[in-house]
C-alpha cells in the first residue's frame, strides 16, 4: 500500500538542500541545528467475532527542525518539505531563541559526513509484508481459534497493526544517517461470562524488522493461551488486601520495572528534577540480586533499532548492576543539560515531536534460580502471572492491576484470585526484589511520554518481591 518507492524518497540527493539549511541555521548563531525527516505507511485492522470491522490505512510525511543555543532549544515541525517550507520552519525555531537568519552571516558548519544508510538492505520490507487480503484472513483465523478454544465467550477481538517508517537525520555536527523501520503487532482479547462471573483477558505480540511475522504467527497457540487464562479467572475469588510477598512472572511482568523505575533513569527526569535517583550513580538503589539493562540490539525485538532518532547507533546500557546504579539513558539534550553521555536513546513518535531520552528494550537480567525455587520460598503470597493496566506518578509511585493471579500457599500455586492491584514506590520496592529466576523473556509494548508513543520491549525473568502492598477486597 506504499505510494512511492521506499528505496528512493530520502536519498543522498537531499545532501545539498540540507547542508544549505543547516548552514543558514548555524550562521544565525545556533550552536547546533538538527533536521529529522520521516515518511510513514500505517495499516491497522480490527476483527470482532468473525468479521473485520475496521481497516485504517494512513500515510504521512514531514520534518522536525530543532535548534540549540546554550542549554535552550527551539523545535518546529512541518509537513511542507519544499525549500521554502523548511526555511520557514527553521526561522520559527530560530525565533524561539531570539535568533534571526541572515544571508550575510558566516557559518562554522563544515558540511555533512558521508551518508550512513541503514536502510539499503531493508528497501523491500514493505513489499514483503502480507497484502491486505492475506492479513485479513490471518486475523480472522485468530478470532476463529478463540471460538474453538474458549468457553462462555461473549466477545472475541483481534487486532493487527503494521507500521513502516523511513527516516533521515541531518545535523550541523555532521550527522547524516538514514534508516527504514518496520513494526508489526497482533492482539487477541476475549470477554468470558457465566451468570454473574466475568473475566476479560488479552495478549499482545509484536516484532520489528520481520516482514513475514504475520504469516508465521501461530494463531492457534496464541488463542489457547488467552482462552486458558480466561477460563482460570472466570470463577476466581477476590483477593484479600494486605502486605505480602509476590512472585511476578516473566515477559510482560517487566512492565512494572519499565514504568516505575525505568522512566526515572531517563535524563528527561533528571532535567525536571523528578527522579529520586538523580545523584545516586554509584550507589545501591536496588537489591544486589537486580541487574537491569536497556539496549536496542536484540534481533526482532519491538524496541530494537539500527539508529536512534538523532542518528546515533544503539548500544547496550547497563542501568543497574548488582543493585548499584550505573548510568542514565541520555539523548542529545540530556547530555547537554545533565552531563550524562548519550546512549543512543533519543527517540520520538514522529517528526512532530522533538527527540527525548527514552527506553528501548528494557529488562531485569536473569538470575541463578528456577521459578519453582522462587515459589517455594513463599509461605503465603500472590503469584502475578499476567499484568494489566496501571498508573505511575512522576517520582515512581505506581499501581498496577493483576490480570491473572493465583495464591501461593506453602510454596505452591493454589486457587486463582482476581481484583488484585500492586501498589508501591520504585525506591521502596527495588530493594525488595530479592530473587531472580533463570527464565528471562521479553514482551512487546508501547510507551507514551514527552516525545509521544514509541515501540518498546519490557521483560524480566520470574522475580520475587519480599513485600508489597496488594490492593483487593
């Protein structure tokens, strides 16, 4: 469904136009000028019961121009990629800093480096994705499998999204880089009901850089997983509230670390003064069992990338090692304002957002124990097999619903329970993660923050929290 050839839109011919633009901005007195250009092709589909109820294609193109002077910056976006349109956006960004472009001003800009083109090998990705009819058939297969494996189902839903993006980044420090990205995600959801009993359950799967992902999706296995969880929770009793130990499952259980702690390790939080860890580098902020990593390198993971949205290649960043805070995630502005070096973490939803320090694939590393050992260490507590939605305060206070939970009694899983909510604060809970299992797995997700909604991966092995507040009845 692409409108133009993805291999040729942002090609090296843009060099002269961009060099002229960057030179004009530098000549006006800017310390640094950055241009982010993108073209997007999105397809979204929704299936309800056994029918496709929504198909939503969308195409976009535009540029964001950011100008730095000292620790201040100005940002303007535009959909007009003509020379006049880009100059107009540059003038507005300069004006935010009290700068004015002049045809007589000299510039210290030395030109762009050779183009680093990460997109050359990805030129056919969009064409290799399933066409609309094939994608429709596969999605309907998923909702049909839900009917096959589920009981008492009142509603069955499936969703599919394919997001293709071409980006070009140029900056007056010489940065000149291009990439093509592809993300696909699938979701299955059910609502089961029997008399007064209700249970809603859902799962989401996602990948990056894999055009054949939808074709290879095991719809039957996914449907079985969702329906099995819904059946377990349909007749579950409500959990009793209280303070207790908890074991959190791997994969999407990592959403709590991402939300409650990961955001506090981004330099955007250091700039705002909202992280309690701002001056804790080199200090113990978590239990020695905890090592936490953020990286953009894992093949196929939702948060992986060949370069960030400021043209920097990703790296593996150890955030916490054996409980000790090692470093923060930083983008260009974060490095400028906080002194924390860039980590290839400058990310944005699109051209209408300025980049900010954001997570990529973020997870707690595997430990030495088996999941069974974690359970065996708990006399009475809560097992959180699947996490639902939640909210997080600006300094790490959180509450997250437990979508699928079970009581732990004498080291064994017993009856399912519903209505549980995990409540806590990052700086208090992190020192209580005393055991990590050896079964690390990752899960796809979306993260919203100052630079929009982006693709991320969360993850962890099974972990044990010695004590946490559980909200219930």
